[in-house]
C-alpha cells in the first residue's frame, strides 16, 4: 500500500476512500487510544471511545481547516467523545459523600512523586479515579485547559473543577503511598 502524505490522506478520507481511512487509523490509533484510555475506566470503554472518535473524524474530516496540527484536531475529537460519554452517564456516578467515603479524604496530601511513574502506571492510576475526578484531572493536568474552560466543557462550576482536581491529586498521592510531608504512609495512617 502506497503511503499517503497527511494532506492526501485527509482529502482521501473526505472522499470516503477506504485506503486513506485505514492509513489515518494506522497513523493515529495508537496515540489516540492512549488519550481515550486516560479518560476511560477500562480498556473496553477506551476502545468504544476510540471507535466513536474515528467515526466522527471520518464524518467531519472535511471541516478540518488545515490550521494547527491535524493530530491535535483528531485528539480534540477523541476528548469530546469522552466528554460526551461522561455527560451522558454523569447521573449514574456516585454522590460526593460516597466518593469521600471510598477514598477516605480526611488527611490532606500534596502532589509529589508522580514523575517516578511510567506512562502505563500513571494511566492505570488515573483510570481508578471516579469519572468526574478523572475528567478534570486529564483536562487540566494533561491537556492544559483552565478551570473555566473545564467548567464550560463539563457543565460544572469553575470552583467544582478546582475542587475535583484537588481531590484527584489527593487520591493519586494516596495511591502513590506518600503524605503531605512527602514521606511514605504508615499502615495505621
């Protein structure tokens, strides 16, 4: 199969060319799966988001304006798919009191040591977060959105976004096993 340039691939996909669509998938699926995985609680959910995302890419590719990176455009579609899933299923998630009980947020922690992890370990930890925490953490810490933007995207207040980020960080710290003094947590802590 002849390798298409990015522009040829985009134009081919806009015409519905199966070879161009396959090349687009081959070129970006691995990286986009990583994005979807961070926003999902498991591999199956990430695969669903990836599939849905690529279907949207194929349907809307003619809207790509060739401004900015194409990969960034595809990434944004994947994130939007994850956000739509979150909005759709939001009512099924635990109430805040239940989350506090599950994660035992009585002690205050500060973020440290996350850079010791490899990407796979970090993804697994992020997947364990409650959906709202996971979304806010990814959008803020990884994608670089402001709390105001996150609030608008998720339909929550800016202060809720800040609170969920703080709690996500605390939970990740507990998963790492360190406390606010950057020392290991003892069994009876």
